[in-house]
C-alpha cells in the first residue's frame, strides 16, 4: 500500500485516533484533498484515551507514529483531541515529517466565530484536564484582538471580557460509537452536560473531541440554533493543505487516491462502524499488533 519513496508527494498522509472518531477528520481531509493517498490507524483495541494517564497516551501515540512511518507517510495528523492535547510535542520531536494537531485549528475558528466572547469547550476528561484548549483559545483571541487594534483600527475590544468554560462529556464517546447520534438518551445526556454552558450564555461551542461531530444534531437541539458549533475537521483539512503546500508535498497527480485503514482490534467491526463514521464504505481494514512498535 506504501507509495514509492522516490516520489515524496505521492506518499500517503498518516492519520490516527484512539478509535473511530478521527474518521470525521479524515473525511474532511479526503474531501478537501481528493488526490492525496491516506493511511488511517484507529486504536480501537485500546480506546478510550480520554480516561488514561498522559504517560500512557504518549506511549500509544509514539507507537502509532512508528507504525505510520513504516507505512512511509509524508505527514502525521493526530486526529484525536486527547492525543493532540497530551502527545503532540512528543510525537513531533520523534519524527522527521510534519505533524498536525487538531486543537489550534478549532481554537482559532472559535475565536473568529464568537460575537459575545463567551466560548464553550466540550471534550474528554483528558482534554479538559490538560487545559490545552483554554490556552489555545486565549492565544487565538489575543491574536484576533491584536489584529483588531492594529489593522482594523479598533482598540476598544477587551481581552478580560472573554469567558471560556469547559465541560467534560465522557459518555458522548460511547453514545457516538453505539450509533445513538440522534436518540432520546443522547438528548437527555446532552441536556445534563450542556446546562452550565447554556447558563454561561456561550455563543460558540468547540466540539473538542473527534467523536462529537456525530452528535452535532443532539448537541444543537439542546444549545439552540443561535449557538455556533465548531467542528474543526474542515479547519484541520485546510491546515493540512497549507503545510503540504509549504513543504512542496502536495500530490498534484491525477491518479486515483488509495486509502488504507488499520485497527488494533477486530477489522470487520472497524469496517462496519468506520463506514458510518466516514460516511462512505471502508472497503478493507487490516489488524495491527500495535504493541510491537
Ligand atoms: N477521539 C478522542 C478525542 O478526540 C476521544 C475518544 C477517547 O476518549 O479515546 O479526544
């Protein structure tokens, strides 16, 4: 499945997640960059990551990166918020290809979208406890305010008015994997989790876990139509394109792109559930003993 190494741009983009959620990011990448070959690894045998220690998440992410490098990837996309929040630096420092995380694109999209500067973040416990999103949103807001003060000649915005509220929603991952995307139980759980964010009048909500876009309808029903939901998939795809372009790695061929899928657990189940997450058939999947890496 690996592309010839003497044609760097035809090498695949490697994408990984703790399980199936990263397929929502892969879908956006495949749609934006249809000529790109891709290799996806979903760690369904060791999911969830959201409840695990940083040391474990770093070890898992490094193992997967070694597997992806063996597939001759030209870039690694960490399509898992929990792994992005915990293991980005460890992966970036260990590999010699560009590494993309999913936190910054979502934070920047939220900083641009908010009108009242009340931003909500939902994610796994691991992501929320890391505080990475709060720092990324503050940085993105700072950039926006600096731009408004200097270039848009609007010095009146005030960074101290920005409110950022986080909420861990651990049950959402199971509900997404169960296929209960628009289901009364999901509505009930969402109503409970999202109440503090409603009370804080957030007008922008970051879906800070790659499983959550699948529950977008239930989340939107609870939050109301005026609250913007940020699904970073498209922003990540834009970032992937920009980094490939900058490094001269964009695949400009007209060949039919190939997409390979690997999992650390049952391949047939990955194919079946993965097709629903990806919104197109996962034709074949291979099982990998990831502990070997
Ligand atoms: N896909 C993971 C994320 O984006 C969540 C699932 C898990 O806990 O492993 O954070």
